[in-house]
C-alpha cells in the first residue's frame, strides 16, 4: 500500500510539472539525432556488414541513454511519464533506449 501511495504522490507532482507529449516527442527525436551524429563514424564503417551495424546500433543506443540522463530531472521525469502512459511514445522510445520495462519498474518502485 505504501508503494501505491508513493506512486500516486509522484504522479500528482509530475502532472503539475510534466512537459507536453509533443515537447517530449521532439526531445527524444533530438536526442536520437545527436546520438546518431555521435555514432556516425561507426555507421559509415559498418557499411552493409550486419555485425558491424549491430555494433553501431549499440553504440548509438549508449549515446542516446547518456544524452537522456544529461538532461535535467524535470525533462527526464516528463519523458518517462509519457513512456509509461503512451504506447506509441513508448514504442518509439524503446527503439532507441532498448527494453524499457525494467527501467519503468525501477522508476515505479523508487
């Protein structure tokens, strides 16, 4: 019960401070573009080699996650708010972040 109350309190705070979905959508696209730019040399070197493309993808994913957590807490909280509540947003975000279910569960329990 305490976790539920804590979760409800967090939701109420977030709803006051939450950035609009469109703003967060633009932000995650911006972060992915920056991550791609950072990994560009790896993508070029990969060419058509599937193994090297996977390596480039993993590198880009790491850059995306790093860039996400360089954002301020309100931005991070807003993005995760939409990941948790909007299926299309979550699907797109998970393409760049990876498996979000474990991260969502951890955020819910903290």
